[in-house]
C-alpha cells in the first residue's frame, strides 16, 4: 500500500458483513455519530443497505451496513441476503463482523465459505467482546483465522466504543486516495423522512411481539418543516391482515401513541 501524503485525502466504501444481530448497525451508528441505521434485539431488522458516513483523520469512510446474512425462507429474506452480498461488490474494504458471544456459528461459516469462493480479501471484527472472557476470545480468534486468512483482526464493543479506534485507523489507512465523496457534515445518504420512517419501524420491533413487526411496512406521508425549525412528520403503517391493525393500535390507541412518542 502506498503511503498517503499528509495533505492527501482518502475515501471509500466499507461493507459490513455478518450474521443477523452481529452488531453491524450499532457499529455504523457509532462511527456516524448519530442514528442512521435501526437497532433491535430482534434479528433481520435491516432490510436494505444503509450508508453511514463519517470522517476519520484525512479519510471519509462510508460504511455499508448490510442486512444480516442468513438462510432465507421467504421472498423478502432472499432479497435481503442478495442486498447484503451486493454491498460487497461495491466495497473497497470488506469487514466480517462476528458476535463474539455467539461464536463461530453456521451463519458465520456460510459467509466465510462465500468469501473463499470469491477470493475476497476481508478483515475480521469480533464484536461484543465485553460479554466474553479473554480465553474464549483468543480461542475464537484462532478458530476463525484458521478457517480464513483475514487481513487483520479487531476486537471491539461497538455499543460502548471499546477498541473501535484501531479499526477506524486501519480503514482510514487502507482506503484509496480520493477526494471525499460526500459533504463533511453528511452522516447518511438516506433522506431524513425515510430515516424517520426507519426509526418508527425500530419502535415497532421494540414494542410489538414475536413476528408481527416483520409483517409491517412504514412509509412517510407528510414531511413539513416549520418556521421554528421543527418538523411535522406523518407516517402510515401498513399491515398484512386486518387483524393486525388492532394490535398495532392497542387498547384505546395506547400502543400507537406509545410508538409515536418514542419515535
């Protein structure tokens, strides 16, 4: 890798691959410094690639927060997995994010097999290290690097920001020399009204039980800027069946009010 002159800038795309709930969205939000990708304890909440943009030193890093890679069962599942792999083709650097607590599971093995098949250079990011003993971390690191020749390995906790600086340093040094691709203050390529709809969807996952949130779609209907700088936003939540409508509304409208206030 050629050294970058002190006044040269770098910019590029980093695809975050991983099983559902590995912490890709949390890492994206940590770097962007704001919520640009929704986070939920439920798996498979990221449906499309979300870009989180930030500056580290002389480099502008654009994270491609991809949907979790898993064995698809529904048409939407297949589209989500295809979206994840499309992000790899657009990336200058690929990072496999692994939930250290879950370890080397079947989904991670399947991703590594695909990386092998494509002879894809990648680095390894072990996330949630604050939940795992050091001995377990070392064993997991050895097992994963034995399975695949990762360029570098990083141990982080995206939630609390532990260890992320070394990862960001690596990315900044290895992205191509380039002018920045977005304005310095921009944190995402997603329009604010769509980001607001995503945040409403995040609250649906938080407050509604079991599989119902996966069947819901949120679309912005009104986005009106006011003179005082505030915004009036109206969202429509689409359900698959009429029976789901009452669950979303709650008794006396209590649930939908709770979701709206939380968002």
